[in-house]
C-alpha cells in the first residue's frame, strides 16, 4: 500500500475486508474514501480500474474471477490459487477478458536477484548443472501457535509448499529461465492438532509443514528444494545456489543488496 501511495499514477479508491474494524482502520491509514466488507461492491464500481487481492488463498480465485469478468486488472498474492485447476480457470478468464494480471512475487525485485538474473542471462554462469534452493521459517515450532488459516487446507490449498515453496520455485525459474519438468517429493506435518483461534478447543492441521523435492529442469539442470516452517532460529531464511560450468552464484534473503558470485573455476569454501 505504501508503494501504491508513492506512485503518481495510482489513486486508492476503496478497500475491502470482511472485518469491519480492519477495513475502517486501513481506509484511514491509507486514505481511501470507500470501504466495504463485500468485494462485489468494489468489483461493481466504474471508477476502479484494478484490484489487488491480499486475502487468504481461498478468496483469491472468486475475487479475481469477478474482477476480471468486470473488466478490471488484477494483482494477486501468491500462491495464485488453491489448486492447479483453479489457476487454469483464472488464466483462461484472464485470456478471454484481455485484462492484465500479475502475481506478487516480491523477491524478484531485490538487487541481488536482479543481478543474478542478469549474470545468468549474459552467460557468466554458463551451462547450469545444479540448483539448491531453501526457504526456512521457524514460527510453527511452538505447539501453542493457533490453527490460523495457513494451517487449514480449506482456506490455504497447500501448506508450506504454496506459502514459502512458491517463492523459491518462482525465483529459480525466473532467474535461470528453466522450468521444472519432473520431481520427486516428500511432505510432512509435524504437529497435527493446534489450539483454535477463538480458544474453544483444538483443530486439525491438514497441510504440509515441511516439503522437500528433487527436480529436473527443461534446460538440463538438477535441483533440490526445501521449505519448512519448523526451522528453529530461522525467521526468514532464503538461499539459492546456482552452479554452472562457467561460474556459481549464491543469493541470500538476509543480504539482498549483495550477491556472491564466483566467475571462473576458482575453488571457494564457505561455512
Ligand atoms: N508476497 C509475499 O511475500 C507475501 C507475504 C505474506 C503474505 N502473502 C500472501 O498474502 C495473502 C494474505 O496473507 P496475510 O498474511 O496478509 O493474511 P492475513 O490473515 O494477515 O490478512 C488477510 C486479510 O484478508 C481479510 N479477508 C479474508 N477473507 C476476505 C474476503 N473474502 N474479502 C475481503 N477480505 C478478506 C481478512 O479479514 C484479513 O484482514 C496470502 O495469500 C499470502 O500467501 C504474500
């Protein structure tokens, strides 16, 4: 919202949240004239050109489909949809209506990611052999963390795979220009029951807490991906290593202004 506010061509017309208190608060904070708890009231307005969807995953598709069918451009948070089939429906409506669609993969915009992509595109890394990607957070270690929407399949579609894994899948494919063509994966839920948010008992966690997979890419590279919300001491650890026959790159979220690059055959050891 702060970025939208700074953009000279963006005017915030209205905000929607199903929580009436939150919607008034954010309208006040960001200077919106119109508030509603029903997204169809935003979609129906003629003075709105684009809608940015920042709801839990379950609401992405219904809002995006209604907005596109009303001729509005859509920016949507990741993961795009609850399932592959839902995402296909959204893509089809986007094509049919001709409006612009985007998904908000924020990490692409960091200087280190931009420069990594430039080096790969320019051929400095050469033929890519191996890609290792990790995205680790530790906020679920505490069993008292309640059963928020992110832990319920009916609200989120996938667990850590869609939440954190989607970022590193996108980053790797965007950085290298290669797409995953096959994989073998393992997923696990570590704590199966958690306190309900309203304190009225416990509920079932029915999504993945940690996911790892081995991949092959259409450009010939191999990859390992790991994402977890059970990584003790990690707040937002994200690391991507790319090894080619001309050089290697290490991108880290903790230091997104700097990229580690080794161009040429030097041997470097790093803890
Ligand atoms: N790009 C990123 O790095 C990034 C980071 C965090 C979250 N996200 C994504 O953003 C989305 C929201 O995540 P969050 O952590 O902000 O969730 P949140 O629960 O903190 O906030 C979601 C808000 O949406 C409101 N809401 C729920 N259903 C709605 C509906 N039908 N219509 C209008 N409002 C509705 C809720 O009341 C709440 O205020 C998720 O898809 C998540 O994956 C992306």
